[in-house]
C-alpha cells in the first residue's frame, strides 16, 4: 500500500486539510464557543499561563533544534527549523481538531497537542536518520528529490508501527469507553487519531515539498 | 558488553517477570487487624479527581454581609498557598456562569492531609491569631491516621494577643535536640508586635498583662494548631511553636497560609466532585487486549527477538508502574489523571517501537543476507542513533513541561504561581518513562540477544524471524 504514496503530491491536500481544520475550528469556536471546563476558559487562563506556555514552546524549539544541530551538523539546523515549523502547525491543527470534534477543551487537549508535537518530532528525526543513512549507503554527499521521496516513504513505513499501535489502543479505549458510558473520554478518540496521522503525513509531505522548492 | 552465563541470563529474565507480577499485584499481609503493605500494586495507584473522585469546595465571592470580593484575587491567594506548600494535586477555577471560585481536591492526595482537610486548609480565611491559653486536652486520629487536636472549633480561647496586624510571616524550620528532630513553626511579628511580646514575656515586669510562664496558642481561623508555654524573655519578635503532630509538610502548609494574604471568604458549599468513574475492569481489558495482541504478533513474527522484546516491554511497564505507585510502602508515587495515563501509554508505545524497530532490522538482515548470530550487534549499532535520538527528543519536551508547569522554585519566581497539574503530571510520567526507555528500549534488548544467541535453539535463522532451514 505504501509503495504508491507520493508525498510530494500530498503537500497541497495536507495544506488544505490543515487550513480547513483551522478555519472550521475557528468558526465553531466563535459561533458555538469552546466546550470546555471552567478552568480552561479565557478568564481562568491568566497571562502567567500564556507567558509560561510561550517560554515552554521556545525552550522546546531551541533545545530540539540544538539536538538536531549536534547530531547532523549543518543539515541538522534545517531539520531542527523544519521540526519547529511542522510542530507549530500540527499543534494548532490538533487543538482545532478537538474543537471540531467537540471534545472538552481541558487537560486532555494538552495531551492531544503534546502527542501531536511528539509525533511530528519523531517523524522529523526518523526522516533525518533515514536520509543520513541513505546518503551513507549510496555514498552521496547531496540529497536529491528522488532520494528524499524514497526516504520519506521509508520513514513513513517506520512510523507505521507507532501509528498503528497508538490507533489500535485508542480504538479499543474508544469502544470500551462507549460500552462503559464514559462518553466524555470517547470524544477524544477521533481528535487523537486524526492529529497523529496528520502529524506524520503532513510532516513528510512538507519535507518533500521543501526539498522540491 | 560483558557476557553473562546462560543460567544468569534466564534468571535475569525470570527476575524481570517476577518484578512485573509484583508491581501489578503488590504484596501485603495482615498483622492482627492491621494491613501491612510491603510492596504497592496497581490497586494502590493514586487516582486524581477526574478518575477517582474528590471533594469540591465552592467559595461564593459575595459574603453574608454582601461584600463582593474579586474572584481572581481569591484564586491567586489559594494558588500562592498551594505553590508555597508544594501542592500540585488540585484544580482551581472561577465558574464563569456564577462567578464562584471552585476548588477540587482528589480523594487520593499525595500528602499527609486527607482531601477534605487539604481543601479546607487551602480555602480557609487565613485569619491567624495567637491567643491566650489553650483549649484542647485530647488527641484524635484524622482520616490519614495522623494525630490532631480533637477540639477544632473551641471558642474558649477568645482573648487574642496578636492578630494579622502584628504577624508579618512564618517560617517552617527543623531543630534537632538530643538527636530527635522537631518540626517547628516560627511566627514572626512586626516591630510593634515584637515590642509587645518583649513586654509580655519580661520576667521582671509585674503587670496583669504578663504572659511569662503562661500558655499561648496559635490559631488558623477557628482551628487551634498548637500551643506553647512562654518560659523565656522573647525580645526578637519570634514565637516558636512545635508539636508532636507537626511534620515537615504540615508546618510548610501552615507557613504558606500565614505568608499569603487572608481571604475573608469561607466555602459556602461542599460536595463530591464529578469524575469519569472508569471501572478497573475497563483499564484491565484495554491493557489485556493490547498485550495479548502484541504478544501474539511479536512471537509469531519475530520468535526469539519477539520474546525478548516482550520481556523488555514488561520491564518498562513494571518499572513505570512501580514509579507511579511508589512501590515501596513509604514512597509517595504520583497521583494519576487521564493525561498521565496517556503519557504512560505513549512511553510504552515508545518501548514497543524501539524493540520492534531493532527486531525488524535483524529479521530483514537475516532474510536478505546469510544468517549469522555473531553479527547481531552490527544491527543494534545501526539502530542505536535513531532510538537514542527519539528518546532524547521526547526527554527534552518532557523536561520542559515538568520544569515549567510544576511548583519548582525557579519557575514560580519567574512566572508566578501558575502550575498546571495535568501538564506537570503528563510531563513527569513522560520524563520517567522515556528515561526508563533508555534501558528497556536501548540496553536490555541488546543485552538479552547477545546472551541468548549462545543457546542451541537460538542457532537457527527461524528463531530470529528468518526463513526455515536457512
């Protein structure tokens, strides 16, 4: 199945998906309001939280980029910057996926966003590793689009395992949550599935497009 | 890597399996009527208010005298108290529809206080007084088995000597006398208060208002906390209280309440907090189904490597569970909420990924090339960078969340008392789980495979997922 996937062609669908989720989520947030716990309403999220969140994101982005630079030298800087951009987009998309699926905007929303960010970074890392290994195998110094496409496909195959495992666990949790009447938790199943799948696919699609341009 | 003997390798696997069973089941016995817990199991896992319920205190910002208080100020005061006392396990918010402040504390608190006691201390008015005499006689046992004064709300000691106008702050300190550690609370008075105290405790003064050799007690609202006999001349404006029931945690909380502002609000409504009421059977079912499916796939597809991967996954699960429960009777553990459960599952997935990634590589290599168990370490070498990198990246993200959203001193100094317990718990479990994954996803599989390849049954390609008779 994965042999047929061309990630370069997936760039625009990914972009449209992210944009659509963003617009739809924003509209739903404005029209229906956020279905949220009291502690996560804007009144309760004071400046301290927002500043703290901003600093946390900055720390995460700086530290991870540094790690990429340490591991992959000059190329690592690009991988790091790329990871930051993809993680930011995917974090916003996963938040709005929670809004679209009407999941409560509470502590589990943070978990969904963090999972999406982690999957994005893991995908970027798997790709960086695969490309470096690929270059070593082929004894080449420069990456070509063909090589990147191949490596994207290889990275996707590697990422299939954590994706399938996570989705499998979530589907079982979803079914059992419905059986045991914990519908509040069941509402998170689809945002998690969509956000982790889109994190992996869009990251690889952006990478392909980035190399093409 | 140093080679272990065959017997030692098998014993090591057995030890991991025994530890896994122990960390799930726990071990306790009865001594008379008392249950003595030696090792904690899954039943001893502390659950947060969203999973295990708790108490909810509602504070109406309009008092009986119709004086309105700004709800965010009340929230700030409670947060300040909790942060100074190092308490993370609570939820606090202003209900938009009513303007009420709501404080939720889980039934399983990770502290010496029960849920109700902790909530009542955090939401108390904070009216600190030092009064004449003491009114209690007996100790009793609270919900957590600690000794407390029986007569909380006695009004006998009505003569207030010092109130908040004189009290500037408090410090929790420990003192060692003859090898015994005492937890004390130093109440600090302002200059005016210090002058009065010096005057009251002067043994040479001959006045009616002398408290020299008299007993004074320390009160929080209408609750007497401790008492002391003033048997020396106190000139520095500090009164030290200590008590048998004082612990480091208690004195820290009392000091935190005294150092924060008073609220002039009392809880108007106390009820049980709503929670998901997830039955244990559901969690067991999820874990069971995933585990059985995983064991089947791993052993069917990778044979020996699959079995070793399973042992590593058991190790990760058992170690992380032991960390969450505390494992040893006196260790605290952490209070799990739904986001912490997510982090638990994610780190397990990470271990599965690390193990399967390596075993898949070994299988592929043995299918494509000649079967040679001696070259196993080559495959590990080629996978190390990726597994290590993933662990480091997740560790970095977890560390930032752990540091920034908890009650660490530096984070509070920089960003104020804005801890978010759910992110802190998620990050804590992620941090520990990923750190453990360096062992279970990185070191253990290689260690086992290198030792197990010496067994006779492991000399066949099919045992590594390769073709039969290769």
